[in-house]
C-alpha cells in the first residue's frame, strides 16, 4: 500500500538523498575538503582590490578629455578608491574571522524529521 | 551609434572576471560529491551568501534592462516593483513561508506541491516551471548579446555562445555552489558598475534637482513622473504608469510580486541552500536590504537616460528604452570604468542564466526524472543526470536565444507566459500552507483554472474587447484575476472532495508544523536580536515606508 501512495514515494526519495549526504558528511575526507575550500570573501576582496588598484592608477593619470566625458568627475580615481576600500573590507573580515572547517559542517543534525 | 572605444584595460578587466568565474567553478567541483551537494550546495551556506545570491539571481537582463526601461518610460512609479512588490514579498517569504519549505526537506518548490497535493498538480507545475525557466535563461542570453553588440560590436552568436559556454562549465563542475558564489561576486561587480554610472549621470543633469526639473519638462513624463502615488486615483489615472493604486497594490504587489518571490524556485533554491532554518529564513530578509536600494541605481539611470538621450523610446533599433543603461555607459564612462561596467552587465546576465539553469536542472532531475522515470537509482546517478540536464538546459537556452533574435517582442511573450504560471501559484501556496482542508485535486484544478484566467485576461486585453489601461496595468489585473479564480476553484473543489489525513500533512501546513528553529534555541549566537527574522523583516518594511514618505513630497 505504501508503494501506491505518491506522497510516501516522494518522502522515500527525499530520505534517500538526505541519507547519501549524511553518509558523506561523516567521512574524514569531507572535513578535509571543507577546510581546504576557498573562502569566497577572499575572492571578492581580491577581485575588488585588483579592479580598484587598476582604476585608481588610471585615475591618477586621467587626461582632462577623460574627465569631461564623465561630467567633470575623475570617475576612475573615485571609483577605484571606493573599490579599494570595499576590497580591504572583505580582506580584513577574512583576517579577523578566518573560515573554520566547522563553519561548513554545522548543518543542523537535530532538524526535525519529516516522518 | 553607441559603440564604445574599449581599450586593452577594459578587455583585461573582462578577461580577469571570466577567469575568476571559471576558477570558482573548478574550486567548487572538489566539494561536490552527493546529489544534495550538487543541487542544493549540501545545505551548507551562511545567510549573507545566500541572501546576496537571492537578489543577484534575479538581477539579470530582465531587471537591469527592463526596470531601467520602465523608469525611462513610466518615471519614479517604477519603484513600486521594489517597494510594494519585492521587499514585502521577501519579508513574507522569510518570516512566514520558509519554515514550510525548509523543514519539509523538499528539494524544490514543485516537490512541496507533490507532498501537499498529488502527482498531477506536481507534474503540471514541474513541467511549466522547467519550460519557463529555460526560456527565461534564453531570453537573458539574447538580451545580453544585444547589449554586447551595441557596445562592443560583437556578433550575437559570439557573445551567446561565449557566455552560455562559461555558465555551462561552471555549473556542470560545481553545481549550485558555484552558481551561488558567482552570483555574490556578480552582485559586487554590477554595483561597482552601476553606482558610479548613476553618480556621473546625476552630475551631468545637474544633480537631483536638475533631474527633477528636466523630468517635469520632458514630454511623455511630466511632473507626475516624479511621484510614485500621485495620479493613481481610481477613475482618473494621470500618472505615467497608467495603473490605479488598487491594481498596483493588489496586482503588482500582492499577487505578481508575492507569486514571483515566494514561489519561484530559482529564488527559493538559494534559501534552501542555507545551512539551517534560521539562515534560510534570513536569506530573503538579508536580501531585502540591498533590494531596497537597487532602484536608485536602476530606475534613476532610466530617468537620466530619458532626459539626456535624444530620441530614446524608439519602437525598434538602438534607441529602445531597454538600452537606457547601456547607452548611458557608452555616453559617460571613460576607459577603465567602462571595463567594470561592461563586465558588470555581462556578469549580471550570466548570473541570470545560471540561476535559471540551476533551478531547471534540479526540477528536471528530481521532479521529473526521479519522480516519474527512474525512481530509485543511487545518489550518484542523479548527480550525473543533473550534469547532463545542465548541458541540455543550456543548449535549449542557446536555441531560445537564437529564436528570440528572430522575433522582436519575444521577451514580452515570455514574460507574459511566466506571469501566467506565477500569479495563480501564490494563491495555491497560501491556501496549501494555511488551510489543511485543501484537498489533492483542489491543488490541480485551482492551478489550472488560475492559469487559464490569466491567459484569458491577457488576450481579452491585447485583442481589444477588454480595456484595462496600459499593458502594465493589464498585467496587474490579469494577476488579480488569476489569484481570485485560483482561490475560488481551490476552495470549491476542496469542499467537494476528500482531504488528506492530518498525519500526511505534518510539516507542510500551518498548525501541523514546528515553525521555530531548533538551532536558534540551542545556539546563543543565533538568538541575538539582529538575527531574528521578525526584527529584520520589520526593519526592512520600516525603511520601505520611510522611502515612500520621502517621495511623497
């Protein structure tokens, strides 16, 4: 009878997916991979800083023709500065609160079960 | 006409972005082992990442080009899409609906319907969603290719295949994790492009007061284009948006936006990737804060374009409203900033494609293939299948993009199509979650009838017999009709058929579901006031009200 009920089949399929994940989470390998996983904040911080530095340098050598295109603002200089600050924010965040393997592991095991 | 002189630095900025995006894909691949990893990021993401991904997923071509176009066409009233539309809906999703989605452990939005109603309801929703998402992905690709052709002169096929190829690689490799990480990165790059563009544009028109003067004097816009509510009275609509406040509040706000933000799996999937219920609930709430401010860098540029670009608003060609932002980029940004802005646009469009493709591959794998074709294969089988579904989805999207190139108003058709399915869905979900008496077949017939109602209103208006004001206003009324018909049919069929017993509805319906979060009670760090969903939601709504007040004067 359980087989004929579409809902119980859906619940079984969900449970199978959860079980595969639970088994995987328990492996040592998982913890090691999680620890080695890149930190997104580092990538955002790095990319914004790089873009910021490039724009800032271009802004330093901006001709008046370039400024007049952007309504008289040396937009490369200011946008570059803002990007450098934003990039520094993310990199500082990484330094102050480094990613721990535990951060990737704390999916709640006590989450109430559907059944 | 708007071709820019991109320098080596601009291309280098673009190339670096492509490399980083692919790098994220390769890095995320090491993390993907199980089906849950591939389709839902192993339910492991912190709330700030899923929150930013939540809004970035939607920040694609339709929003950046479409809402800037609306700004140029209808004026400030376009902010309704954000402040009466998106933000309240996101708050509602986080506070009220998320516990049902997250605690039931469903792997997709259609799967909720499978548990709550029956297989026919599930198939109807899964199929329509799969088709709609892949079409939207294609439209995003096409819109992106048009912009790149306008600015850089690349042939359409080149940018379509390049952008689709990159998306294909990083999703096939890293699944939802790489899509989400790239969405967050994309969010910052697009902001780095749009914020300076807006500031330069404002300076060029003489600041905010200069913009106001010019808008007031502009034909087609006028003083009312500066007010979101004035001139929206019932019976005497003079606001350029062409819709009265009832259709704005109920049609756009309550039905269309709630339907989109709370039931569209491409959005909800980001929240399901969060590491616990508390983070899942905070996902749309955290997203609501940047969302509040996005009109300042999308709608305002639209207004600036309306008064600075000679002849904008053409029916065809380069001067269409949709090109408002690309034209401003070509007009005001020097090399350097130009590279950032073009990279931001490309990034946004690629993320729009990726968000739809990740939702598509999950629904195809779990809701169609596993549910009805190969039911009990090992977990790894579905990971492989999901990768294949990704390739197929991207290829169909490319095909759609090329078809779209042949039809001028393809974009409008697809948006209409999408709204046919979204508007009724919200009625079905609200009733499903709050009325345990709603029966399995009520889900199916309600959804089918609601969709038909939306289609009927659309064609009655576009073919003439029913005059509902502007096309936008007609969409709003279509949504209201879909909602009402769906609700009436769902209730009617429920009363005539047999409901499910309570034990089958546990975790799915209000009163039979634990809504408080176990983690939140145990972990003191989760209990601080600024992490409480109700507090976050209240602050977001308060800021929205404040912003409206500012624009009343």
